[in-house]
């Protein structure tokens, strides 16, 4: 069975352009990264949304961030049940093998996953309620956040739930024993951010004040 097909020509052209410019001008740096391994300072957990460009927002170079992306930038609770856990595996590797100093959960505006959760929990997306829906079962992680914002005015709920996705993920991170230990020993700090993709804004979570502009 022919599963994979050749790359679209525009991607091939972009690759050759990158190799002839960025790679050529920084060849020694790329080779050093390849030979010495990665020592990223931070892990970024962000959404799969194509509008969220993590390295661009922070002006990061190759090797600086260990990035994990999933729908709605969610971290599930610690659950060592022997099943497949991509996000939990990434967190474990970042903390126990790479020894990152920071984990940043980055939410964003107009999040499709957040909207899906809002629709599902309010009874307007029956397809997501099906056990066969991967998106729906993943968005179950955010149900506690929905319960905290369900009584808010309707127009305020989408943005509030996007920020709840960040808070739920931070709460769930602390259920991982190795994360909690690293935080308590001050080897690791956790951070919550929300990015307004249209306005170019960035807010960080402050336990005393909520989300405030950076």
C-alpha cells in the first residue's frame, strides 16, 4: 500500500530556500546542536492551532524550547494506567530527562478546542459526546474549567474558557509527582500565558490578580 506521497512542490522549494540561507549561515550552530544534544531552558505546551507561532512570539532559536502541542494546550491529570499518553510522556521527558527550568502553558484567543468544549458541555455538540470522538474525550479534561465559567454572561464564556484551559493544565501538572517534587525543590517553575493572536497581546497568570498583560 502506498501510504506516503511526495511533498507538495511549494514545501520542497521552501526547504531548499531555508537550506541555502538560514542553514548555510548557521551551519556550525546546527551541527553543534546535533552533536551535543538539546539543553532547552523551557518546555512550552501550546495549542495545535496554526496561528500560534511559539518560536516567533518569543524570538526563540533552535534548541531553546522543548515544544509540545495538542488541542487546546491541555495537560491531563496524572494517570499511570499503562495506556498511550503523549502529553504526559512529553512532560515526563522534559522534567526527568531534560531537566527544564520552566514549563509554560500557552493558551490563545479564538481557540477551536475551547469552543468545542463550550458547545459540548452546553449540549450543542452531540457528536463530541460520543465515546468515539477523540476530540470530545480530550476536551473532557476541560470540563472542570467549564463548570467554573458556566454562569458567566454568554459572550464572556469563550475567552474565559480559553484561560481556564491554562489553569486546568497548571493544576493537572501538579498532580504529576515528579513535577510537584521539582517545583517544591525550586528546580522548576510553572507559568500560564494567554496570547491574543489578533492583537498581538500576551497575558500571564498571577494568582493574586488573574490574567494580566505582560
